C-alpha cells in the first residue's frame, strides 16, 4: 500500500512537472494566442522605455526636459556603491547567485504563504522586476485570452516574468541589469529612474547620494506614494530604517553605523521638475514647437517618427546659460520698477485708453470673449447668455502673479483676473551673436507660467523709429554719405489715391536747421527721415528691408519710414545683425544639433546665410547707428558712461504713437540685441509719451544686460571698436572734408501739388 502511494505521488509529481514545463513552453511561444506576446530577442537586446529628451545650452547646462515620464538614464559607474548595496540588501540578497529566478526565495514565499498563512513578499528577483518595468508584463496589452480566467492571470504574468528574467540574465551582465532596474523604476513625484529621483528628492546626482538618502529612495520601491518622504514622512522614515536594518543584517554597514543612521531625520531638498521653472522658459516652449515639427519631418531608420517625449533625444541649443540668466535678471529688475511707475501714473484709472486719453468703454467685456474660459462657457450655456455673465463674475480660488508678493492665493472671478493681468506691462528680449547667427539669450515675457505669449517671435508690433535705419540703409546704398545734410522742416509726400503725408517730429517742433542724416538718425528726427523716403520711394525702402532680413508684410507707403508695419524682435535682430556682420545676413537660429539617446548625431543645423549688402555699406550703417551714442543729443546718450568707456556701441530707440510700444535695438562688435516693451493690447500704455518712450521703457533692459555680460570675463565678450573694412571707404564720413570736397547740400523746396514717385 505504501509503495503504491509512493508510486502515485511520483506519477503526480512527474505529470505536474511535465505539465508545468509544457505550460511554460506554451506561454513562451504564446500558443494559439492564449497568453499574450512576449518580447522578442531584438527587444531584449534593445529594451525600450520612455526617456525624457534633454535640452542643453551651448555651455553644457541642462536647460530642461520634454517628457511624459520624467526619466533620464545613467550608467553603472554613475551609481553610488551604497545605493547598490541598499537595493540588493532589501530587494534581492541572492541577486549575484541566481540566474534570474530564485527558487530558494520562491520556496520560502510558498511555504510561508500556503503553510504558515503569513505574508512573505512577492519573491520576485531584481531581474524579474526589471522585466516587469521594461516590458510592461502586467498591462492589458500584453495579456491573452486565458488571462481573463480568475487565478490564471497572475500565474501567466509570473511565468512571463520568469522567462524574460532568464533571457535578460543571458543578454546582460548583473551590473547592467541593476542599472536597467534603477533607470526604469518609478519613485513617485513624477520621478522615473534614479537620476530624476535623486534630483527631485535631494537635488543630487545618483553618485553623490549618501547611505540614508539611498535607503529612502530604495524604500520607495515597495509603494512610492505610501512611503513618500514628502507626503508620508513617518512611513518613509520607518521604511528607510527597515532598509538600513537589511543593510546591517547583510553586513553592508556595521551595527554602530545602523544605530547612528536610524536616529537621523530625513533631510530633503525636494523640487519636482516643472516646465514653469528654471532658465529660458519661453525659449524652451519655442524650441519645443520647432522640435515637434522636426520629429514629424524626419524618420528613424525603421520608418517610424521620432518621439520628442519618449526617445531620449539630446538637443543642443545656441543659448548660453550665463547670458540667459543675465537677460532674465535684467528683465526682472527693470520690469518690476517700470510696473511700479506705470501703476503710479495710472492711479485708480484704467490704462486702456483711446487716442484722446479716454478710457475705452467695455474694453474688458470685449477682451474676455477672446479667452478660452469664455469659449468654454459659451459652449456650455449656449442658450443661456445670462449664465455666462454670472459665471464670468463668480469668484473662485486661484493663484495669481504679482511683482511685489510673488504668487498670491486669492478669491477672484474671471473678470477680476482679466483686469489684473491686463494692467501688466509686457516685454520681449533677444540677443544674438551676429557673426554666427546664434541666439544667446531669449526672454519672451515677464513670467511664462502666467503669460504664455512669446513676444520675441510670436509677437509683432509697430517698431516705430527702430525702422528708420532701413530708410537710411537704402540711402547709403544709393550713394548718400552719413554727412549728407537736410533741413529739419515740414515735408509733404503726395501719392495719387492716398492722403498727403506730412509727419511731425516727436516734440511737435521743427528747428529749420541743417543737419547730417547721421545726426538726424541719432536724434530720431522724423522730418529728415520723411525727406529721405521722399527721395528714395517706399518701394526701394521695402526692398532694402526685405533684403536685410525683415520678413513681415510691409506696405509700400511713406509712413513706413516711421515704422508703421508690425514686425517681430526676432527678425529685427537678424536685420540689424546684417550691419554688424559685414553685410551678410544670417537668419537667427537657436538649435545647433540633435543626437539620439546614445549620442549619435541625427541632425546638424547650419545657418542660412546670404549676402545682403556690401561690407562698406554695412560698416557705414554701423557708423550711422553709433551716432546715437556719439552725436549731440543722440537717443543713446543716456547709456551710462561706464558701458561706453573704451567701447564702440550703436543703438536705436523706437516709440510708437501714444507710446503703445517702446523699442531699443543695441549693437556691439559681439552682440546684437533687441527689446520691446508695451501693453498686452495697443490701447494699454503710459498716458505720458515721455514716460512711455523706448529710451525709458526698453533701453534700460539692454543696458543692464550688457553691464552683466561685460562683467563676466568667462564669456569672452569684450569692449572694443567695430572692425573696419580693409579697403578704404569710397564714401566720405569726415563731414568737414565732405563739405570741402563738394557743395552737395542745397536748400530744397517742393511743389505740394506735385505727385511723388
């Protein structure tokens, strides 16, 4: 009887073993599609997990990342030894001994779970957990028909993880598996992978983590939220000490070290990475749009599209992090002060006013209809317009931006917040190396979190007098010397079908004095610019501006001379850069190259260059722009002497009618920069033209930026003269000599009834 029983037991055991082998085989080949697919060998050799793409500055600083899962990989050599020890001690002490499946551990789990009815953990090895992380073995997409059978689903999942773990052990070394596990694990707080986790919780690299910090992060594997040191600090402390106890148990640390470490509190340096933090926030959004466009236009070798949010691309841009920081500081320092002055002048009055200085009625009611909030309410209450107004004026909790107090938690309605934000002045600043076309700094507004609109390239406004250099560039190209003289007196231009155009000067006065066109541009005299437009024609000026780099629509009308057509700062610096770059136009660009996650070059961006004017004419325009600093009462005379000492600089202010827009374009031998300041809407501006002029609203940002740049010797940007052409100038710029050589000046008169052009 006993022999018969033993025989039956052996038969049952053999049948069970054979059945289990057949079951494992059927799972491995997904027999009849019953179990769901397993990763193929190619997938095992090149496991795919979502990796954040990283944006690096020209000086090697990580500016930001683009991700769905915020994950950046590290190598084994980047991991602190105590981190590895904490992981092995807690998760898989026999890791270096087994081949992916720890039968001893599985037996322990079965005995404790089935016989002793005690919880004993899952018994999964680090190799199995890596398989789970890499190939998402527990998602619905990887399940087959039998996975729907109660009780079978987990057995099938575990079997798959055993199979994949065994294959991983053959394809990778133990160190590589550990690295894969740490790179693919979730730590909570939107941190995926050990590099992001170390940065998020402790602001460290994985190599710099100390023992107790390593223990905190390893403790998160059991349940990232429940053991979060941020949201559940008591649980986290308890779990950390459990990890330390495991390290002491397996002799990774001594008893004395354990006793000392477990008494320490958890000290965090916690900061979740956000797109609304860090340097170059506006720029990162602009770059993102360009990169998404690139991913759609370029394919991988297998014919699929690149994924900016998951392929771990490394994007290197032309921005210099130091110069970017100086630009942001300059904007912040000046705009805080300017906003105070704006509010002091505004008082209790609304700043949206018409050309007669009267508040525009129903301004906010019109503006709110352009918002997403209004469009959502309009869809929701299509047949009840009264409900829309009620909801728009309903107060709710919100966080708002302010200069003085930072972010403020308050109760406001949609209309209240619109009124609050419309009263803020906006700005845009960009700086470029004219020789390479590399953009070095980009500030699209005062706060990207609350004001998303980018004023560098997306925004276009009237440039006012900063457009005048294109009129004078046309004059220089047509043989006029900077010494050519004109009388400051009223000018009329008559074109059939158009009203007579006769502009006033900014102060409404004419001196009736003779002045050179260099002095006229330096002092921004409208009458002289109008006269040159009369001599040249709008058609010639438009052609010149286009050739130099202005791409926006330009009307061939006389008023164009005073900057009446909207342009962006982005195209303006490209055009002014042509003067500094010896007449060669380079389209400003900001992405240098794109590499894949392994550092292989995918795309090297090259500048788009073309000759736009002769080197001599370009130098003469630089000389003209220097006039703002060097001529009497030039509009750049207010720039501090310390910046001008031992230096050649050029610049042009610009202010539109009613001071709606203030501009400044500044050039040095190394940099071309542009600033715009104004209200979100053209109706929002200083009531006083003097307070709203570009010399007061925009130029101080350029001044602060240049002071900071020159103070940083590591940038290699120095003071000095603009390079002069090697060949002698064919146009005389010594005005005394010019007058002696020829009597080119003569009083001009005109027939008001005669058609021009």
